[in-house]
C-alpha cells in the first residue's frame, strides 16, 4: 500500500448549489457502499490482518476511519459556530 498526502482529498471545484448537491450525493453513495461492505464482514474477517501485520486488523482500521471522520466533523462544527 502506497499513498501520498497530495492525493488524500482531491475534489472537483464546486461553483454552484447543483454541483454541491451532486458532490454530496456521490459522497453519501460511497458511504453507503462502505457501510454495506463492512456489514458483509464476518467476525473472522473483521479481526484478520489488514494487508500486512504492521497495519493491524480490519476492525482497527475501520474504527480508525470512523474516529478520523468524527474528528473532522468536530472541526466542521467549530467552524460553523465561528461563522
């Protein structure tokens, strides 16, 4: 697995409400697909090694994604209050 920070959040430029709604629907559809995929994992798969031992198991990685998302949602909430 190789990744780069420069590729971590590339999104199209949003210029109007219609583009925002389209983008939002795409994000929600991806979240639904992720949730469905996670639901398909049985307990054995959930605690199996994720790619390499150094990355832990699927459960820990899924939990990490959830925690990271909550962190950013908190940032958004604070920014909204500031605005």
